[in-house]
C-alpha cells in the first residue's frame, strides 16, 4: 500500500519539483486507511466521565518498546504533583467520578506516591498501574500505608514466561514483576494482571496461563499494542476509534490514556476548574457525533 501511494505521488508530482519533499514526508509519517462501515461500539455501561485517569509522571525505570506515551528512564518527569492531585480528587468527587486510575511512567518512582494514592482513594476507589518492581524500602512502606479496600494494584505481565515479556521490557523484568505480584498479594492488596499482546495467539496463551493461576475474569486486562508512542506496529487508534476516558497530565486534559502524549487527543491545556475540563470532553464528544463519526473501539487500559 505504501509503495503504491509513493508511486502515485511520483507520477503526479515529478514535474512540479516537489518530489523529494513529499517522499521525505511520506517516509516520516504513519498512514491509516479505513474502508467500509465503522463498527458499532460494544455496549459499555460506564457513563462518560465516570473514569478519571491521572498521569502522575512520565519517567520510568523501564523503556518498553511499545510504550504509548514514550516513558523511559530518560523521559522528563513532567509530574502532575501532589497539590494538583489533591485538588483534582476533591473536585472529582462532585462530578460523578466513580473510579480513579493512576498511571505513568512508573508512579512508584515518586517519593510522595503514597500521599497521592491516599488523596485519590479518598475520592473514589483507585487503581494504580505499575510494573511492580519497586516494592522495597521506602516504597514498600508507602505501599503498606495504603487502604486495601480502596486501592488496587494493576501490574504488567505480558506473557506466561519470560521470553516475550523480557524482549519488550528488558532482561530479567518478568521475574521481577512476578516477585512484585507475590509481594503485593502478601501485603493484602487486590492485584490485577495486565498484558499487552500483539495478536490473538498471544492473548489466548495468556488467558490459559491466567486460568492455571486461578485469576478471576475481573482481574484480567489483555490489550493490544497501540500504534502510539514508541510502537512501530499495532492498532492505529484515532479519537473517533476511542470511547473517551478523561485523562489528566501536567500538560492538560486528554481524550484517552492511550494518547496522553499526543496533540491529536488533547482537549484543553486548562485542568481547573475540573468541571470545565469535563465539559470540554462532552463538547468534543458532541462534535464527533455531529460529524457523523461513530466511536468504534473500547480500548481498555484497565
């Protein structure tokens, strides 16, 4: 497909002298072509705005090769900060938010992650997404201080054995993640396992592994690689493909957590008042509907 487009561009633009610039642009771009009717979205009982996502930071102890927000040890922290989180949590409580998800980056890199999670859990049941590798020392003490009935740990584990997981996340990471899972369970937390997979075969293999581990259906998250961030292959997801889940970073409010580092999903740079940020999402959703575009995919991150 890409070769056909390039050939057509050559034919139409050779005489214009723009050929080198256009070909260079083509090579730098990701192209998405859609044919036929857009699929009707699966039924989802969650009202828009009931889930609130917070990116506490973007730096991470790992550099996963498909990270949708380009997190790594070299990434700037871009921290949301405890005081903003406290205000967000306070205002969210009156806006119909029934779940809060805290993600990054790796949230447990933050010295004040315990206080951040307590602030969120006071407003709504809270799930923190983590690679599970930092539950030692002061971070373990922060973990132990959290209310078990209000905080869930969603820990990334991509495959039944280390080969595929370590290929994407780094050597030795599967074993360290599994130790984190066992530590979190021993501390009395509800643990959800989240896998990022490339195809149905990988998904089925992981489902069988979870069956053998007696993991409940509600504690399983299996999602495809999204063509965002570092990923070179995966599902190409635009705003029209995603049921919105309001997402807040230090840079503003986004349509969905899978694109919280990309300008095309930015709703507004103004976080407060939070009610206006929620209104901005609903206005954007109304515009999508007015343009006759159907939300086609529920891309679950949790």
